[in-house]
C-alpha cells in the first residue's frame, strides 16, 4: 500500500489479512500500520484486495484532517493578516489626509 498522499511516508506498507487477525497474530489495531484499514487516497501497488467502504465525502479521514487544519491559522497567515491590517490603516490615513488637502485647496 502506498499511503504517502495521506501520511507523507514514502515507504510502501504491507497490510495483513483478516485471516491473520482472526488467527491472532495481528490483534492490535492501535499504532499497527499493517492493520487492513485503507485510508482515502491510498494506492494499492501490488496484489488484489476487496474492500468495504465505510465512509465517503465529508466523513472520510482525510476530510476530517483537512477540516481540523482549516480552522487553525498558521503563523504565516497570522503575520499576513497583521500586515494587511497595517496596510489598511495606512491607506485610510493617507486617504483622509488627501481629502483634507483637497478641501484645503478648494475652500
């Protein structure tokens, strides 16, 4: 399995079968990369597989992860927002001074 699009790991992962789990050689689900769970975006590079689709669309693991990331601003986004606010304030002051200067020439 190639899960690099989701996990960032470039190494291929060999998944165990349901039969191996039933025998007891691979009972642990937590932190077990060989457990036969496919994450959306994974590619099967070798062999064949049957799969039962549990969730689609907004309920997938990948979508849940991106939803968490969307809610948090990165340090770069925070700094850019601060700079944009400063530029906006400077623009408002410059516009106000321009209006005052034009009124001074007219009246």
